C-alpha cells in the first residue's frame, strides 16, 4: 500500500511539473505608435510569430498609442517588470545609460545604412550591459526614422528661417539643442497633446519622421515641411529582465529572432513608403523644401557642446569614433 501511495505521489509530481512547463505566459508590450503605423504592425507581426513558434505557450498583448501611459512612464514600468516589453527610443533609454544619449547627435549619420551599421554593431555591443544593469534586455533595433521640421508660418530653406519659431520637441536634449541652435524657441509637449497644441497655435511647428507626420495627420495644421533629417532615432525593443529570466533558452531565442524579423520589416516598410508619403503630403497641401543640410550642421556647435556636457566627453568621443569607422 505504501509503495503504491509513493508511486501515485511521484506521478502527481511529474504531472504537475509537466503542466508547469506547459503553462501559458501572457506578456504585455506597450508602445506609442498608433494602430495604423508600421510600428504597431511590426508589433503585431512579432506577437504572431512568437505565438506560432511557441505553440501558444507565449501570447503577446499589444497596447499601442500610449494606452499604458506616456513613453517615459511605460519604460519605467518596463524596468520595474510591471510591463514585460516596450519600444522606447534611444533618447528615452538615456535616462538609464548616458551612452544612448549619443545616438541622436544632430546630423551624425550619412543615411539609414550608416545608422544601422553603427547601432546594430559597435554601439549596442558597447551599451548592452548598461541596459542589463538597469533591468532591461535588448532584443532588437526597430525603426522610427530621420526627423524633419514642420511649421505653419513659413517655408524653411536656410537655418535663419527657423529663427523665432516656437517648435515642439520631445524631452530629449538632442532635439531641443538642435532646434535652439537654429534660433527656435522650444517647448516640450506630450505627443498625445501635440495635435491640439498645433491647432490652437500654442506652438508653430514640430519635428518628426515623415511617417509620423503622415500617419498622425500633422499635415492638417502644418503647411510647411523641411526635409532636414536633423536627428535619427529608432524604437528599441527591450524586455524586462524579470520576464526574460522566466523564459526557457528556446523561448528566449524565439523572442530575439522574432523581434529582429519585426524590426527589419518595420525598417523596410517605412523606408519604402517615405517617398510616396512625401508626394501625398504635397497633394494634401504641404509645401516641401529640401534645404542644404550642411548649412544646418554648421550651426550645431552649441548643441554639440551641450550634448557633450550631458553624456560625457569620453562617451561622445567613443561614439564619434564609431561613426567615423562605420562610414
């Protein structure tokens, strides 16, 4: 009788272990792109890929368009493990590692391929451990794009055309310092409040990638678009280390691979769509100018000094070396 009881208990224990190994996980992914933006479509692709390859063991719930809070709040919750994954920009990650503050240095890159070569290679190898120390695991770089300047007052062909304009920027120093170096007056406004601020004339303009200007209908209040490409940033797919440590090695591998696939999709989608979106913006009434960016870069001395003070001279020097070696 005793042997039979022991056998039953062992069987129950084994079954419990098997059930635990097959327990389903539901992971929350919060981000700021709206439902129609390529960022959310990439997130959907990621969620579908993970669910399929884990046979439903992992389900990813998406919360786009700041549904879980504004970007800094979502990132903080991600660090604490309240949210499993997020898609902050490098500027938002600079709070946890000054190295990420270097990424949006004004006029740092010659184009998308140059940015990818730096950020996917030497940069993340240099900065990855800082994220881990903060409680985040880097999965992959996605996309956001080169930021361009819009306003409702006048076309911008030269740096002096930006003088006196009231421009909304996110809180990142790189964007603020670049606009102020051009003589603009900067205001920090939450992105969710930007459409109303533009409509009411609280600010004259803003700066964002073409995909954002198009998909968020910024053209409704902005007549002029200057293709300055002054800073580049991307969504960075990160996971709470607390969540990461709950995954098996196979699941971790799947999550990283599916994130990379989704990021590559987002990059291609946004780049392929940009030229067509510019044409559509012109049809919708925007006047598009293509200023000589060398003239704008020549004005960035004060911005570079402010960024050096913020991120540290050693960090900025290391980043500049990466930029040069990747050309």
